[in-house]
C-alpha cells in the first residue's frame, strides 16, 4: 500500500544543528531556499554567477559549489539534470563525509546511474509535482504542494527523518507527499514529458490549423483552445476533485459531447506509442540519448526549437496575446 506523509509525520527538530546548502538558485532552487528560510532554517546558497547575485540580493549567504559542499551536511541538489553530474563530480563528491545527506529534486541522475553516491551518505528525494513559482506561491498561501519523497540509501539509519523534516520545511507535507522509489519518479516524470505533453501539444496545433483553415478567426479559436485558461481551470478542478467531477462541472451539452465521442479517440496506436515510449525510458535508451545530446552541445534540441519557433501558429498566438493584453491594460 502506498504511503502518503503529512505534517504530523515530521518535525523540524530532525534538522536542528544541521547546515543546509542549496545548490542552484534557479526555478526550483530559489523557492526551495526561500521556503526553507521562511520555515526558520539557516540556508547557504550556491549557483552560477547570476544566481549568486540574485541570492545575495534576497539576503542569502552565498558560497562556491566547492565551499558549499565542504560546509553543508544536508545538500539540496536543485540544479538541472544535465548540469548536476559535472558539478557533483568536480565540486561535491570529494567533500562528502559520513552523516551527510544528499537530497535531489529529480531522481533522474541516480536512477540512470549518472551519479553514484558513496555508501556512507544518505541519498533522498523531494520532488515537488509542480513548477518552481507555484511551489513558492502555495507555501505562502498555506496550501502546500504535492510531492514525491524517496530514500535510495539510508546510511545513517535516520534518512527518512531528515527528508521528511526537509519536506515539512518546504511545505510539501501540507498537501501530502507520496512515498515512491527513485526509479519510479524518474520514469513517471519522463513518461509525462514524452507521452502526454507531446500528445497535448500536437492536438492543440492540429486543432488550431484545422480551425484556421476553415475560416475561424485566430483571436477566437486560440482564446478558446488555451489562452483563456479554460483548460487550466478544468485541470485545477480535476486536481481538487477528480477528473470525472471536473467533467460534471461542464454543461450537459459538454458532458454528452465529450463522453459520446470519447471512444473516437481511443486509438490502439496511441496506447502502443505510449508503451514504446515507456519501454525506451525504462531501458535507459532515452537517458543515453540525452546524455549524448548534452555532450554534443544539444544541436538537435536547438534545431527542434528553431523549427517549432518558425511555425505560423506562434505569430498568430502572439498577435492574439497582444490584443488581449491591450484590452486588459486599456480597461484598468
């Protein structure tokens, strides 16, 4: 049975006397550092030159990666997946000592073998299931953020106490933190990125092209497709009450239309494509592919971004956004 941890399962006392270092002050590192500090913990921050300036401006003591690894005994590794192995090898690994705890925000590098921690340190995971800005907003509002938590290595015998205390400080236990294995977090995250997001992206673009081709104005169909935030509201309702309840909040016409056409989009081919995608992830094929891409300077990624950026739909999108913003500004 899956375990979900809440605030009553942890205490900040388990971090008493421990020095906390946040590696990276970007989209995840910044809200993590701010939340930890607002929970009463003393935090030291490191990052690239720009991030260190930003952290210092917000009142944090800063250090180099190496100095932070030498100083901290709870190391919050909030750097991008592709950057972390190099930082770990060159600045962190040689300075780890017995009793240290490595806390990752993504299980990717551990799950696929790019980082192998020594046997005398604890290795844990706190992975918020949201983007960084929302992690901060929901801490301030008191809602908290759903997260995954895991322990891959419990050298001290108290790794769970440490990771749950850190999750408590981040606000993750307010909403509930699901206990999971490192491999599961990495594989689920990649699957969402490589199966659901491409499918959604392709469906929206296909719908936009069709509606444009038959003569609907882009200001209308782009607004209704996603710029109005209607799908965001639908997803939020689903997150709060479940997908079926969210559908029940639509009109009877909408309910009938969605349910009566549901099977039309139940493609065996889609299921097979998802199976292939998941198999590639679990075998490590994608991790090896991405590692080669990063080592080569990410040429394919840059080409794909350029190709996507050249599509006509984005020019229409920007024009519509400008019109919507102009109206909003003029009515203030």
